C-alpha cells in the first residue's frame, strides 16, 4: 500500500496510533470498503470534525476534516484514472 503523504505538520491530525505494522488504518478502509462506502466514511468523518471544531479543537479539527477531504479527493482521482485507463 502506498505511503500516505502528510497533509499537515500537525502530528495530531494523522497520529502514529493509526498505523499498525507500517499500514495505515485509512489504507485498510480503502481496501475493505467499496468506493461508495469509503466515500461515505470520509464524508461522515469530515462532518464530525467540522461540526465539533468550534466547540472542541478548533483549527486542529478543521485540519483533520481537510486531511480526510484531501484523502478522498486523491482516492477518487485515482479511481477515475483507473476507470479511464480501462476504457
């Protein structure tokens, strides 16, 4: 699985506790969920962080929402490219 690039310098946004044996949990989610399920998962997590940001962690929660948005966009771009390559 590909190594995830850091979207932020904040270690709380993508902490090491989400990595097991060199594999990130987000990569496991991509592998186990259908594209629609993964898209829904990312959207739900983005909403969670956006809705709580002003009551909990502020900028950090917005960074987390952005991390999931960037991850989803990258995933969808790769999915689209692979569909176009197979046409």
